[in-house]
């Protein structure tokens, strides 16, 4: 990953961050995860904190997937994007973050973790995206009307936050993964020292003596003897920002260390009696809330409390921390891109509510023979799409995209006409084939205006297409059905292969109960 520079690494687009630039850039993920997953005795349920909660728009992009949908038993999964902002826009953050040259500059989303709570509340999966991941950025429009056009080339994922706020980071995730994101939580640097000290320290393990310090003085300064150590305060901060000294000296090793810390801290929260002190809990809650930005669906203490109770149902042994499978980019030196196949496998498992730990559901409702059970959504999802018009009144343009994006196959002649006829047979009498062609690997329905969302969904439903196949796009007029490479023959697309049942090894899955994991040490950083 990023080479040279301090232990904090360097960003793209001219953002050179040095020294303590990235102290606690992980903090939003850690605090949000812990506040939600391990809420003790409802300590967030304090009405007077409501006025301290800051909100921002959930999604600034054009592709509105809507909220997570209930399963056949009425249970609804939940997807929350946890964002770590490196903003230095006040004295507290500046004191923690250092790097005076970055004060009041554009923030970066240096930590991005998608937390997926299963519909039956039996398990939780967390997927981190490396900050050096290169993506195509979607078009994002701020509430005031300022437009950030879709990128023409690859952009580093952490720059999404500067394209209008956390709503653009959410949009970038939805564009890449097609996972409906119900909420986001973004927290800056404040409050982490108090949180780490309050529980009396967090056990971590290193395989050898380690000192994160290069010959020219760079590094976090972390110095620990081999074995298990209980860290808190400054040492906790050093652990979480250490790059030089862990594994291969990249941000990927640092992400793994952060996962280990989060799992360990979650275990400590659940067993540490010190957190029964209501005065201390109130203090912790205030520190966390004041450092937090959430979407409007989580803008009240009672909503956060309800959400915490849902996440608290998951035992630590069913929490799985992973990193998005990646490969080094051939287009941007020192950066990474989603690994073909395996990254999509992880995204698909989240979309289809499949536990990443391979253990399946722990709820009897997963058994088709069991009686239907009702899930309790933790907070309101996005509004549903407008109701569809009668099929006969919905105009649909059909385009042939059967060659696929790789161009390895020629387009099947006449497919647009054939599929238009299928639609007419299903009552969509205004469906017409178009001579314009395209290239899509999977069949997709795109629509141009928000009020067409319900009609587009009706087209997809009639053809047996998944909800993820419906997209809003500025590149079409009206509703356009692109017949992809998966539908070269027959009356329906070829169904996708069976979904994986367990996260690939490349995702580095780490179980929440694993207290034996120990960080490998980079050669040259031992003492």
C-alpha cells in the first residue's frame, strides 16, 4: 500500500499527511461499533443528549436503493456504514490529530466499515474497505444544490467525504456493492481516550517485542514486549495508528490490528463491571454523542438506544470482522482495487443476509417449517418507492447488452425484440425494443426520474429480477431494460451461481471470541 512518509501513510490527490496525521482516524468505527454492539444498561438513554446529536444527509447519490427489505418471516436486516473522519475543525480534534498543515482542510473518510446485522439478529458481519481503495465516484448533490459530478477515472475512496459529506461516502458504497445502507455513523477524534481508559484497558497480543519507530523518527511510538499486553490511554492510540511494525508495514496490517482491538474491546465491555457506574456511563455517552454525526433516522437518543438493543442481541462469538478482498492496482501505484470475484462474493453474502462466519442462522425462523416470526427494525428505513402504475401504462425501452462488459462474446441478434415481446406478454404493452446497444454482465433496469422508481421495480419483479437490478441513472431517459450477458437465450436470465456460505480467506475473517489472535511483527521493528 502507501509507501514512504510517516506511520500514517499518505493519501491521494495531493493529500500528504505526516506525523500524527492519522491518530485515531479509526475512531468512528470503534466507538460506533462499541456504543451500538455493547450498550450496557441503556446508558445512552438520556434525553438531554438529544440536542448534542449532529445529523447529515444519508445519501447524496443518484442511485437510491431504499432501505433493507424484510425477509419471508418479516425480519429486517440492518446495514450501517461506520465512517472515521480525520477532520481537524476544532481545538480538541486538532490537539489529538496533530498535523497543523491539515487544520480546517477537507476531511477524508479514512476508516470505512460496513456493519451488517442479520435479519434474525443471530450474527453480525463487519466489512472494512482499505482507505487506499480506488473506485469510480458517483455523482453527489449537496442539499444546497452544489453538484460533484461522477468521476471519469478512479478516485481514492477516502476522498468521498470531501464530495459533499458522509452521504457521498454512502453513495459510493451503494454504487460499488449494491447493498442498501440504512444508516451511517461518523465520529471524529474526540472521546476515544476516555473510552479506552474507562474500561480499564484492552488486551492485545504481539508475536515479538515491537517498537513502531523508523530510523528517521517516523512511526506511532508503540513499544510492547512479546505476548499479551493490556493497553489504554496513549498506548491504545499508538496501537490503533501503528503501521510501521505490524505485518508488512501497510494500512492493511493496521486494519487487522484495529479489528483485533475492536473485538477485544467488545469482550471487555461485556464483562467489565466498571461500566456499571452510571456517572461514568453518562460521561462516556456525552463524549461519544458530541463527537458523532448520524443520518436523520438516528437523530434521537431513544433511536440510538433501540438500535443498541438490537445489536446487543448478537453474541461476540457471532461477530465476524473482515477486510474487503483486494488486489494491488495496476493503474495506480501503491493503491488497491476490489479483488475480482471474491470482493463481490463478500458483498453478495451481505446483500443476501448470509453470515460471513459460515455458521448460518441461529434463529428457528430460518427453518421454513418454523412459524413466521416478526423482526423489529431498529429504526426507520428510507421511504419505499412510489407505487407502480398499471403494467399497460408503463413505457419500457429494451436494449440489447448481451455482449457483456468484457466484450468476449458478440451480442445475440434480436434479443431486444425477443425480451420486449416477453414484457408485452406480461401486460407491459408499451414495451419497445431499441436499436441502441450496450454492454452489461447482468440484466438491469434503469430509470431517470425518482417518480419512476416504483414502475421500474414492477418491471424487474415481472421478469423475476432482484431488487438490486433496479438503478436510477442520469444516462437514460424513462425506464430502460438492459438485457445483459446473463440473458442470451430463453424467457428468463440465467440464475447466478449459488452464493458462498463463508467469507473467503482473502477477507481475513476474525471471530469476535478469538482472544488468541496475535499480531505478526514487521522485520526490523523488534527490540
